[in-house]
């Protein structure tokens, strides 16, 4: 969610910042990149780095480097630079079912029996 919230550019970068203790969920530092967000969880960076991340985000937004919009299930507060996760807006049913896609019906010709 850190990448989708435009806090970090890559998944690797976000994992590194989480393991170093720079990311907070509900005002508590997390050290596991496998943390599953619950409804109304607040995602933020450490207090001493918040201004730096806010300036970086706003400069990237104004220069057009952020092309991906914030998903509807993430709500950003620019004043406190926190992101709220709203589970009601996160619809898992909208993810397509890949079992009926055509490439799954044909055998792999490179695969040897």
C-alpha cells in the first residue's frame, strides 16, 4: 500500500523503509512488510521525516512525475500527510477470475512431459 499511496516509488524501496522502521501504522512503527491493513488503519511515515516526504510528494506531483492516481480505498490527508485505508471501498470482487482466460486452456508447448 505504500507504493499505491505514492509514498515510495518501488516495492523494494518500500520494504527497505519498513524494515528500517520509518513507516507507521496507527502511530506505531511496523517492521514487517507483510502487515495486512485493517479497516480505518492510518498509514504514515515517521514524524521526523514527514515534512521531507511531504515536500518530495508535492514537488513530484507538481512536476508531473506522479502519473498514477490514488486508489479510491486510500484517502490522503495532506495537512498531516497520512493515508487512511477504507476497507468498504476496497472491492475484492472486482478482481477478474483468470481461470477462464484462453491461454490457460492450451498446454504449454515448451513443457516436456
